[in-house]
C-alpha cells in the first residue's frame, strides 16, 4: 500500500457517470482531504510513539507502517455490498476504513503496547475494536483492527475515523500470501487447502510466541539457553 497525493479515481468512469454520480464525486472530493490529513496525522503519531519507545525502552515496536486512502470505486463497492444507497451520508456513517493504516509490529506484545499508548491520547477515541489475535478468523487470519475517531484541527475541528490493522511480521506474511493465493484460486480454496492455511497460521503464531519469549529472556537477563 502506498499513500498517493492524488485523488484515486478512474477518469474513464467519470466521463460515463450519471449526474448523481458526478455530484457525489464532487462532494466526496471536498471531504477526501480530511481523510488524508487524518492519515498523515495518525502515521506521524505512530512514528513518534515508535521513536519514544526506542528512547524509553531501547526497543522499536514498529517494524514498518503502510498507509492508503481507499479508492472511491472501492468505497462504492463496499457501500453497495452492505446494501446502502451511494450518498455522502451513507459513506460517512458506514465506511470507517477510508483512511487505512497497517502497523506491522515486531512482537505480539508490541501491538498491545502501541494500542495502549495511542488510546491514551486525548484527541483520539476508540470507536471499535476487532481482536482477531484473541479470536482468530476461521481462515486463520490474525490481526487487531481498531477504528479510532481522530480530531482534525482546521478552520473547524472535524472527527475522522482511521482504521488501523495491527499485526506482527509473521501475521503479515501469512495474510499477504493467503490473499495472493486466494486471488490465484479465484476465491475458492479446497477443504485441504483451507486446513493447511489454518495450520500454517497456527504454526506462525507459535513462532511469534517463541520469539516473544526469547526476546523477554534476552532483555530481562533471564538465562534459558537449553
Ligand atoms: P470489509 O472491510 O468490508 O471486508 O468488512 P469488515 O471490516 O467487517 O471485515 P474484517 O474485520 O474482516 O476486515 C476486513 C479486512 O481484514 C480485509 O480487507 C483484509 O485486509 C483483512 N482480512 C480479514 N479476513 C482476512 C483473511 O481471511 N485473509 C486475509 N488475507 N485478510 C483478511
Ligand atoms: Mg474493514
């Protein structure tokens, strides 16, 4: 995922769009920049927290960050999938991942530490949390998804939702490859493929736990070399 400075729209589709769609696009272009401000602001806060942890605990919790603005096409596809009419109101009230950030952490504990530190900030409020580490999806998918409502200060203060997906490097590896395999299989996995993918996710989770344990041992000076 990359953050583009430009509005992500398909020019060909605009030419052929109905009057209603063109009006919606005009309205959307007015508010899209607020999602961009929120994306930049949240990314900066995450980077500062990572830097702070390096200073305070000699450890960087974040491996890397990816950020993107959802394309209007994808917003409209999601609105349609959820059975809402395509209006600015339904977009604002139902789509919380227009500004989307993926925070890839080194260890599982880093995820919860980042969430804790971010949640303490006064102008950021948790709107909803889905903890797929505590309760993984049947596919084997693990991550913590949190929608934060963030205050953005311009002429007026506006509250913009930003979705952050927190995961470890191992969880990110699984999700990326599973996504690619899903695409290559036209969304149809055989039962044995499903079982294998679930098993690989569990195996990677065990590796995450072992790496976490080793990190704690090394940093607290506990000796456990066998
Ligand atoms: P949508 O965002 O519309 O899909 O609905 P939702 O937010 O209710 O669903 P969910 O909480 O499952 O989050 C969806 C996002 O999580 C997807 O866009 C993926 O990034 C990720 N995701 C969820 N399940 C899986 C999975 O089984 N495999 C992979 N690779 N990614 C998943
Ligand atoms: Mg989502």
